[in-house]
C-alpha cells in the first residue's frame, strides 16, 4: 500500500466513468460534457483498476455523472470485480437501479450508494428537474432484495427545502434495510455561487445534537474523516460534515479519476491533475502508468491545512 508525503495510505480509488447524467440536480456543478465516444472504454477502466491493484489500492468505487447511464455498466463492473478488490461499489442516482440491480450483483458488485435527497415528488422535481422519485424508491428496495448490502442513501440536507425530511427519510431507509447518510452542502465543489450556499446551507450539527440524545450507540469511522455513525430505533444514520471537519484531510485515503481519465489527488482541487488517458492510449507500459499514479499520490496535499 502506497502512502503520500503526509503518511496517508491510499486505500480507495473513485473512477468517474461518465459525466453524463439523466437528471439535473440544481446544486451539482456541471462541467462540459465529454462526448460518449471519448469516454474510457471497459478495457481501459479494467487496466486502470489493474494498475491500482498493483500499487495496493483495496477499494474501487464507480461513479459519474450517472454511471448506470452507460449501456456497458455491467461489463465494466464485471471486469473490475474480477480483479478481486476488497470492495467494489457504485454511486448512482438510482433511476436505473431497479433495472440493473440483479445484473450488477451477479457481475460482482458489493455495494451501492444512492443519491436521493427527498421522498416528496414536488421537492424531488424542484431539485432534479425530473419525476423519478418512485423509480428511485423501487431501485433502493430492489438493491436490498438482491443483496447489494448495505445500501446507503446519500441525502444532501438543504435549508428550507428538505432539512425537515431527515426523519422521514430515516424511516424509509430503516423500513428497507438501508443506511441513511446525511451530507452537509459542500461550498467548495457543489455550490455554483455564494448566494446559493447562503440560501441553502444547513448546519447539520443541529441534527447531530438530536441524534446524540436519541442514539443507543455512536461509532466513529477513523479512515472516513472521523464520520460519526448513530444507531437508533433499529436503524443507522451516518453524518458527513466536510465543511467543519478538521479531520477531513487528515484521514483522506482516496484518489480519484475524472471522466476524461485524469488522476485527481484532491476532491477540492483541479490544479494538480495527472493525465493518465493520453499515455494509456499511446501505448504506455504498466510501469509507466504506475509512475503516473505515484506522481498523483505525491501531489496530494491537505486542502484544510497540514495534517
């Protein structure tokens, strides 16, 4: 396992296999769309995953955009899973999950995270500019039925929009054997402007205070930015607070790959990327590609101060 200059081990790799998406969440920062014909192919993704395995990465997460929008998603999942990582997961908006859940499980997928901010059809329409709320609910249920466990539901909490729905979402997750992750709106990447952040940011510390009172058990995930997991009423809520989490960088163990095939050392920066795709397509050897991974790892510096 490789470590960066701050002794942080690199455990996981998040591969964005497309930036195409079938919904338009209003808090999402949409970069220019890469034409489908220029997206990484299944064999290229497989080779990237193989190099990641060689340098000691244990976990792979496929994401987007919306990864299930790719018609070859089952093939991609099968190729990556065949490399025998400790964990292979997908983050999805859930709109195609009912369709693909069984096939993805058979292809070797271990887990799925579903981005789902509200159970209310009108609020969902406002956030996503779409009407898929029932499809997403069915997808979450189907994923649990086929054994993609634990299913995690990622809920971005927004002031005066869905912050009062947290307990309804928790009940839905508990009823369907899913884990709820409530996420504080992230200014640096998710918010297009200052006014947007001011309008919708909600301090989920308020919810944490209530969780602390109600929980029968609380656990801390050391290698996930010291996130707290609250266990109550037979269910589970995990809290993601990057804005005020002094441990956010200290415990970061993830490397990312952008849809255009660039290694991204830091979630919050775009000025230190390392191009992987052009060398790969020009015939770079495995050793040369490994050197590019190592360069990206050495580019990792804490965004929120020194570790």
